């Protein structure tokens, strides 16, 4: 349960009681998080979405791991 308040353009205050169960709240949060991570590019990630950045980092880590294995095999 939560109260949300806002003001109309006339200046009249409006308060609304929101009743939402935990499952609905979690589903809404999951939907928002998925949308945020897959649809919204971030300046700090050079215009990539978090999902795109995660894929690039994973590929980079795999390349580094292959390089370390190759170096260890040469020793």
C-alpha cells in the first residue's frame, strides 16, 4: 500500500492510494529492468545498452582466457 500525491494544473492536490501485491510489484520491476537493460543506451557505455556491454565484456574475457591458456601452454 502506498499513497501517491500530485497537483492538478488548477492547484488542487490529488492523493491516490495504490494497493499492489508483491508478485505484481516484482513482475513490474522485472519488466522495467529488462526494458532498461535491453532498450536504453548509456553514455557511460559509449552508447551501448547494458546487455550489449555485457556481451562485449564476456567476449573480451573469453579472449583473455584463451590468451592465458596459450601462454601457459608455451611455458
